[in-house]
């Protein structure tokens, strides 16, 4: 069972999930890349129709319904002749939920909402240390692209045309 609840990134549940996400990234960040630099998202970037932040409702280890993950999309500024892009941000699930389709369901829901708001392309950045995430993105139709931002935590950038 998986569901989604729209939240502000400043809501208690969303903020707690983001803190877990940043903490897990800091612990698993490759030493060779230096120190992980968490950046909490700006709330105004994740308000419809410019974006959305979702809390994933799933099952906790005891079998109860709980908040088990999060993720969002935000509209990026596009130059003349560029596609209307939305960026996938902070896609994260608690470890016990991974491998059960929650991540794919969340990614599909974010894509659905972006397309509803006119997106022509989804983009995201990630780190090579997140092999499972990269597998999810590739199997969902994302392809590697040149960097579109200067995120010091990222090593790989992806895009997916959704026109």
C-alpha cells in the first residue's frame, strides 16, 4: 500500500523526512568527494503549479501506516527555445520500504503532476553512490545529460522528455 500527501517542505512530517534524507546522504557520501552539503528546499518553489512536495504514506516495519518517504518537483527557468522543465528533488524512502515499488510510484506521481502543469522535460541530478536510484531513473526513461546546474553533491545528471 502506498499513498501520497501534498505537504509544504516546512511541515513537521516533511521536514523530518528531509532531515532523515540529508542524514543518510551525509553518512553514505563518498569520502573522495569531500563533505556532503545539505540544502533544504525553498518552500515557495514547491507550491502548485510551480511545484509540489509529496510525503509518501506506506507501511512501517510494524505494519502500521506511516510517513515513509518524500520527494518533490519544481519548475526551472527556461531560456528561449528550451523545453519547459521541472526538476525532481529529494526523492527518498526509508530503507525498509525500498524494493517494494514506492520509489517508482512516487516518481510516476511527480511526473504526472509535472505534465499536468505543462512540463516538456523532467531533469534531476544524483550521485553515483546511489546505484539503486540511478537504476530507477534509467528504467523510468531518464537518460544521462550534461550538467544543468552546479550541485556540488551531484556526479550524474538525467533528463526525460515527457511531451
